[in-house]
C-alpha cells in the first residue's frame, strides 16, 4: 500500500506590482528611500500616509509619469526600466487610472471621454466603440442622459464615475485610484466604495488605491500599506494595523477620529 500523495504546495500569488528599493527625490529632498511594496493579483490595496509622504509620487512612479532615482519597479511582469514600445503598450492596455480630479477632457462629452481610450488603442468601428463606452457608463451607474453632457455640467460624484468608466474602458486587470472619494459627501463616498468593491469582485480587478478615507479602508481594502519614514512601514489588514505600535499608525487608527477608538469608547 503506497502512501497518499502529499498535497501540492500553495502556488505563490501573481505579483501585479513589485517595487524594490525605490528611491524618489526632488532635488535635494528625498521622498522615498529603500521602499518595497507588492500588490498581488485580485488584491484591493489601500495606500495611506501623512502629508508629504509621497503617496501620489509613488503612484506616478509606478505608472511611469515619474522616473525613480533608484530601485526597481515591475508592473504586470514588465521591468519599468527596460520597456520596449510593445511592453509599454501592453501595460497601458492592461491598466486603468482614475486621477484625483478625474482629468476629463473639458471639451469632450461624457461619451467621448469614455470612448477616448478605445479610439486610441483599438481599431474597432466607431459605432462599436460608442456602444462599448455606453456599457461602461452604465456599469458605473450613470444614466444615458449623461452621455452628451460636458464635464463642467457634472457634479463631483458624476465626474468621478465618468473618470472611472474611462479607466475601465479597455477592461484593465489593474486599476489605480488616487483619492477616489475626496470631495464627495458621506453618502456619495459610500456609494463609490460599494461600486469599487463590486467592480473588483465582478471583474477580478487588482486595485491600488490612495486614500485618506478610513471608511474606504474598512469597506473595500484587503490590505493597507502605510507610508512613513520614507518607506512602507507596514502592509497588513486594517484589523492588524489597529494593533500596530508604530506612532503614526496608532494615531491614525486610534486617534480621536479613528474607527478603532470609536469602537473602544462604545
């Protein structure tokens, strides 16, 4: 009688983002030093940190809007320092970005804004492009009457949703969000959190999200990376971070406006 076969070891998760030893500088000012960070496939990662810790600098460096002064970045399996034009195009097609202010084209309608990545990256007929754009607009909860409005005619929450629809136009695997609930009222922010969580689950998205919103961290993030001391000092669940001894993390989660402090008081 032979022994039962040993169970296969768990396969390591696929890394969508790998940052190692990142150095970011502006002149003599060092923003990041020896910063390491991973994002696994299917993970919703919140990125938090105090003012000046370089959250948006980190995002811009990962997506290629800023060149690092040192270290390595691998994005979707590609080394950012050694990209061919084909690799760069592959990354652009497989990622979506929602910038903090939406970054919509002011002269284009909602439909034209959402269609713009499809126009740039595909050779689909115009009619098909607009049909796909209409589907993405519906996916983020906007009505057909919004299609021909210009960004100046939209509320802040609507602009966020249009920016998200455009970020999703090419069916990306990886989504970057920069303060997605900033400027929204609590009801609008909660609705946007629900939308991101549902889209992540339904579309199998991996999400890198910069936020100051504690509610968003609790509602939709699998892990949270904390920027302090020029690096990622911890990456863990919010429940684990509530028990952290790092001074900034304790103040953030246990301070007067922290959820953990509210629960303790109750």
